[in-house]
């Protein structure tokens, strides 16, 4: 029960370029996706996914209609959807533990899908570029292999990764698409940017920077965003990093310094400052060891819910 393209098993022993040549519609679809200008997605109805996070929901969700993520350079954005139930998952993978992550998102989509229901599992891969260290290519290969190992048939529908998401300018390579959104109701996937990346943007970024595993942040049945409880030790040399100039942070804390979006350094500084302010999150952020819970209000925006109201 492998990874399939047009009903045929993908031959992972051959380079991905051979797969694309054998299935030219994949390149055509990638070209079409790349040609679309990135849409600005406003917060209403949006669930934003950070690196090493995932969320899954269905078209019946009355709170969330769009899942989105961006700021992917060597990272890949993965959409997994069951065509029968409409259960849709978006995750932002960085290659930390790809096989375990794919198993996790597979089980999350299947848990919201009736196995007797007609339909199939479809995967869409977007992100990466021809980076100098070939981290993107490595992650592409890891994802293909991980999906091929699943006990269920998975159909590869969108493949806009690495060399198919690359542009060159003055001998420097960049991704074409940095972010995508998926409309849970219509299944449309499109390039996107997000002015709002909350709630708890710094807290969630701190969780990633301190070595978190892939985390599910959404309870689709309760329609609640759940953050934490997260625990970490004081971040090593945080004062040292905060004293460094922008170039030092960019060179040392990015996998692809030349291709990062303009706000990368300010985002890292903000996260480091948060880690300095909260060296022991069990004391300052999660004293009761309960998650921070948010629900969408009538305006479609996240609003924190008191734990005694849950």
C-alpha cells in the first residue's frame, strides 16, 4: 500500500527528476501553483500553523475554514486530505523526525474519516528550493519515503518542492512559494501570506527553538486551539545571542541565510527575548499545567477561554 501517482507506485530508487519526467502533469500543476500571486489571508476563520505544528479539521468545522503556514525555506508544507470526509491536515515539516511525523498526520486524518467512506488519501507537498546544503532535497526524499511506508494508499497530487519551487537571482537560489493556505471547505490550495500568526506566536516559536517534536495544536471536535503546556530549560547563551548583530543571527540560526524572508531576524530576536523572560515556563506560563485554550469569537478571531469555562 504505497505512494501512488496516477495509480502507479512511485519508484523511490530513482531520482525525483525521473518521477517528474514520468508524470508531466505534476510539473504542470507545480507551474500553475507557482504562477499564482500569494494571497494575503486575514485572521477571520484562519488557523495558522507554525514550524513543527500540525492541525486537522473537516468541512463541518464552524470556526476554522482556512489552514495556513509560511516562512518555509528548506522546510516543506504538507497537506494531507481524505476526499470522502474532507478531513484536512496541514503541517510544516523541517526534517527533524519525518517518518514519525508522517505517521502522526496520517492517523490524525484517519481519525476524522470513516474508514467505510468512499474517497482516498491525497497528499500535496510544497516548499524547499535548490539550497547549497541540499537540505530541501533530503527532506523531499524523506517525505516521499515516509508516505510510501504507510499501510494505506496515498496519492501524490501536488509536487511543488525543491527544484520545482526554485528561482535564481544573481547566482543565489530562493524558494518561489514560501507559504500556502488550504481552504478546508473547498480543498483549494494557494500561495499565501499571513499578517497575523497568533495567538501566542512567541510562545509557540519558543517551543520550536527549544527542540519540540511535532505538535497537534487543534481539537476539531471542540473547535479549540490548544497551546501547551510546554516545558523547557533555560535557553543556553540567550544573552550572548541577543547581543549579536543581525548577520550573526542570520548566519548561525538559519538553515538558509540568503533565502530567509526579511522578518526572520526580528522574529528570532523576539523569540529569544521571550525565552529570556520565561526561563521556566512551568512557573510563569503554565503554573497549573493546563493548556492555553482559544476559541473563535463571533468576529472569527481567536479569544482565550478561561479553563473553568471549558
